């Protein structure tokens, strides 16, 4: 695996974790949905940054 594929897999996993956290907060823990959503959006943003780094490092 080279650097680009590692960044690709990392961005995919982080985005997937972000979506799971948002859905977990909305569906299972509605009292804490805002906190779960903020953390999920943070994971998606980090995954987006990793995807943007792909090919530049």
C-alpha cells in the first residue's frame, strides 16, 4: 500500500465513522443527538481533509 491508498482508506473509514455517529445519536440516543452530531461532523471533516491530502504528500 502506498501513501495515496492509505489516505484513501483513512478518509473512507473516518467518513463512515462520522455517519455512524450521527445516525447513532439520532436513532438511539436522541437526548444526546447534538453532541453525537457535532462529533460526527468533525469526523467527516477530518476525512475530507485526508481526502484532500491524497496525492499532495
